C-alpha cells in the first residue's frame, strides 16, 4: 500500500498545479515593490500587514470555472468558505469579504449570488465590496477575505521547525459533498454557531502560543498542504501512514487512505509544534469537537517521506 500511496501523491493534479506556480511566485516576489509594513506574505494562507498592536490579514482565492458552471450555489458558498478558513488557520478572525464576479447565464449568476449570501450568513462575514459583470462572456469568481489578529498570536504557515511534531486535526462530522467525491463537507448542514465554534479552536491554539506553523487542508489534500508548509519553511516531513485515521462515514463508503489523502477536508488543519506542546494542542482540538493526533515530524532534508511499520519511501524531493 505504501508504494501506491506514494505514486498517488506524486500524480495528484492539485499538487502538480501548486508546483507549477512556484516560478510565477518567485518572479513576483523578486520584481515587486516592498514595504516595511508587510510582516508576512508569500507562502502564507493569510498575509499579515502591520497595524499597531494587530496584523491586518488578507487572503485571495479563485473558484474553479467548471465548479461555477456545474454547481453555482456551492461555488458561491465556497468563495466565502475558502477565505474564512485561510484566516482562521493562522489564528485570526475574519472581518469582511470583497468579490469579483462575472457570469453569462443570469440563472446561474443568481445561484452563485445566493451561494455567496448563504456563505456570508453562515460564517457571519459581511460582503463590503466587489465588481460584478452580469453579462460577461465567461464565468469568474474570486474572493478577498480581510481579517485581524493580535501580533503576538499570529501563526505562520512558513515557520515549521526541525524536530517539530506534525499534528493533523480533522472534523470527522461530515459528509461527501455533492460536487465531488473528494470534497468533505463539514459545514453546509450545521448551524453558524457550530461551524464557527469549531474554527475557534484555532483562535485558542493561537492565544496559547503552542504551535510554530499551521495550514488548512485545501484542494491539494493532506499531503499537498504538508508540502506547501514544509517547502516555504525550508524543511521536510516524515509521515507515519499507520497513524492516519479515516472518518468512519468514509470507511462505510469504502474510502481508502489513497483516496482520503486527495480530499479537500473542510474544517481541518495541519500544524507543527514542539513535542512538549502537543498534548495541550490536542486537548484544545478535542474540546472543540475535532479529531486530532500526531502523524509525523519535521526533518531537515527537503523531502516528503512516508513510512509504516515495515517500509519507508522518499516521495518528493524539493
């Protein structure tokens, strides 16, 4: 099984896509204006801008065109969800969203807007600005989320340290989404109070200053998120496959680890922390209703390594 999982990670289209944008990011980073007010930017889920005792958090995401056409309501909802989780995963609190929307078919456009409004109400985030083209020649939707956090609480996605344990926290109370068998929906069927309370686990993690780095599990899946975190931290990861748990609802539907690793897991995070802090972090996640455990460690070599009790494979070097 270990070899099959390794090949699945190497051939994951979302991971490959993330790698392809690296030269673009590098060029932009080397050829744009720099400001002393920017605390953290490239590689972060939410960039941080200095503002007295707090950081202003900013994150931007684009929704897939095929998703917009085939599941317009869900796409609109997701435009809010993705930004909300980018802010929470660094310990912050979302404040407001701004959107760019273009659509050709008015019926599809209305469904997208209804999804956006539902996301706004679910996560209690106001839509404060945007640009809309109702008779566009293409379908486009991107969102910018603004948040805030106290400076001393900010958790970077680029600060993993050699020797850190790697923690995976997942909301097991979910269902497979309508849009894709690789979408783990933990949000749409729950109240605002419940979905926001689970995300507040990250606020508590941040306030206790017990982790070094964090990232939410997005469309690149568990290993794609780990690769992003370790690459920008200039470290590697050694993951114990035997420590990985699958939500019982997915086991009942015959999901394997190979498939699970590819899933977009909403309300889920990968974090790194000194071993002595891990018990405190796990207690917080468990108190907020998330399943959490140690799945590996940060290593010095720039490599993603997976192992079980019998074998070890170096999956990707970078």
